[in-house]
C-alpha cells in the first residue's frame, strides 16, 4: 500500500562548527496517555480538568493495603498501538518498580516495564516531502503509570499537589537513534500522533500533556553514525543529553537546535559533554541542566511484587488485529489510487482522522477530485479563517455533498455554488430546496441564452469588430452574458454560442 513512497537513507543535519562539521543524532521517548476512562491500576476517572484531587482512588493515594489491579482495556490499547506500528507483541510481559522520589506520586515509586515490555520492535514511516519517506525504528513500547502535578505558583511559601493524573496509563514509545535532524524529529512525533489518533489509543492533545516527548540529542563527526550502524557501538554517537517533557513540535525543533550547538561549543573548546537531563526554556530559547542522568541501576528496578507477570493469548491479540481501522498511510494510498487525488491533496485530507472521515462522507458516490477541491479549498479554507474544525463546521458533509450533486447535475454553476455555500454556512438548510426556492437554478434553455448573447452583441458593435480581429477578446462577451443573467447561464453554452456568433 506504500508503493507511492520512495524510502531514502536518513539525511543528517550537518551543523558547521568553528573547527569543522558535526552531525546530529536523535532518539525520542514519547509518552502517550492511553485513551481510557479509567486509570492503569484503579477505576478512578481520567477526565481532564476535574476539580483537583477529585479523581483519586485509594490505590492512587497509596493508602496502606491497597493493591493495583491491571486495566485490561489499557493493555488492549497498548497492543493496538503496537500493531499499528507493525511491532512485535509480547505475549508475556512484566511490571517493575522504578524507585525514584516523585513529590506527586504518593507510593514513592513508579510502576513501569523495563525488562519485559508489552510491545517489542516496530517502525514508523515518516513523510519528509512529496514521495519521500524515512523509516524510524521503534525499540519498544511499555506501559507505565503517570505522576501527578505539583503546583508552585499559587502560594509564595507552599507548593500544592494535584493527584488527578496520578496512575493514569501511559505508553512510552522508545525509538532507536535513527532521527537525524530537528524537522525529522517533529515529523516523527507528528506521525506517531496521527497514527494513534486513527487507532483511538491516544487523543494526541499536546497542550494538555497527553502527548509529550523526552528528546535525546548528541552530536558526532561525519561518518560516525555509519560506524555505529556497522558495529551497534553507541560510543560512536557521542554523549547524549535528554531534554524532558517537550509538548510542542515547534519547541522540540528549537530545543534540538540549541542543544546541538551547545554541545558542539563544548567539544570544540576541548571539553566533554556530561550526560544529563535538561529542560527547555521557551522564553529564553535555551536548555538548562535539571539533574545528572541516572542509569537504570540508579532506579533500583525490581519486579513489582503486587503484580503477576502479564500473560495474554495470541487469539486475543488476533482479535484486536482483526478490528484495526484503516491507517493514514493506507488511506492516503487509497485516495491517490482509487480517487485520483494528488499526493498533496491526499496528505491534507488524511492528516487528521476527523477530516478524512468528513471527506469520505462527501466523496461517497461522487467525483473524488471535485469533492477534494470543495473540502480543501472552500470548507477547510473557511474553517481555518473562522478558527473552527470539521467537528464544529456549520456545513455538514451531506450538505456539501448536496452542493456537489447540484453542480454535477448541471443545476447550478460554480459561481452559484459558492453563493449557495455561503447561504449554507450562515443559515443552514437543504441545498436543493434553497436553490429551488430562491430561483438559483442555472439557465440551460438555449433559446434564452441565445437571446441574451444576441442582445450583448447588438449593443456592442465596436467590441464585436475587435473580437473578430482577436478571438481572445470573446471572453468579454461571455462575462457580459453571465453578468446579464445573474450568473445563472450555463457557462459552457454561453462560450459555445459566443464563439459561433462571432465566428460567423
């Protein structure tokens, strides 16, 4: 289904330092909140925006004697995501305790998966331009619980803690260090978001923190990445620094650019890059140190004694696989192949699952190219102007489809169709009834059109002589006839009659 894409080797982002060129190497750990009404180990609600500490079960608050119980739906969502990324599904996985001080995680440790994740190796195909794509390898996807939220700006002397997010299920999607530039990193996160939104496993809302990324950045001399590929020796890639909790595609790119230049400056001055965790300050446009980067042993991982190993059956996985939706790359390829759309138009229409569904409803049984033109140019253009989405569009898919039917049936012209669209946008209604009741039907009576042509020609003898000398000027007569008929005359008939009269 991806024959319309040509795969190329990643082209590294080359940064010129004071003493030579450097290349970027990037790996991402994307934290995606599982789309579920309940948390990973409790039945507490995951509703966003609820009153602080109102969505907290006893197990979330780490009350004595409370035991975690795995949410089967969250497991299914992780499996569905893995299948969508063409990844291996592990029938046996296990949860570990990651010991670390979280001020907003009452139990004092995080339940995560390190040694035995639920999803193994997969891939993401990232579109980098018309007909060009890159393959980014996925190392694993594991399930873990989220921490709460510390609030420091409500009181000068105290911090507050909201535990509503505590225990919410996260999927951590870990990539290989295959990404070679800021733009590619942003495109990768965007593609992950798109796939998960199609799957319904994460809503992708970065503003609410439902999708965020930890970005690992290192720099190396040209050729070092190729040596890493041959040897799988990470030392060729240089020392990496991790930029935590990025929830903006624009900030991800800016942070990578700054961090790469910071590391190059250190290396060219003869220093060593220290592996550490950093934060990005968007106001200053720079990263700053948060803490030294711990290794896995620093967290003292060990199997969670309250949770047995998670065993799932292949038949259950097969059942999920059998109910997978059409994914964006497959849908885009179908739009190009079956509906004759351009790569660009198909990409625009499949960028968001809601937009693709709206378009398919409009295009059903109709000319695909005409439907695409109306959805992209008229509808999306107006929605963008008004700050709306297809979910809040005043014009529904059946209404827009009705406009296209009237054009295809010759009942209205393109000009009238735009007037009709404006009426639908402001007033609503049935397109066919509006055209009928307001007398907007296109004039197809050749006798009436010929009469209008004759009147315009008779009233403009000087223009007739010019048009006979230069046939390109015949368009003036067409415009005058359409104006005289209020835009209702069939343009094709007008063109044909004008050409015949002036030619004779």
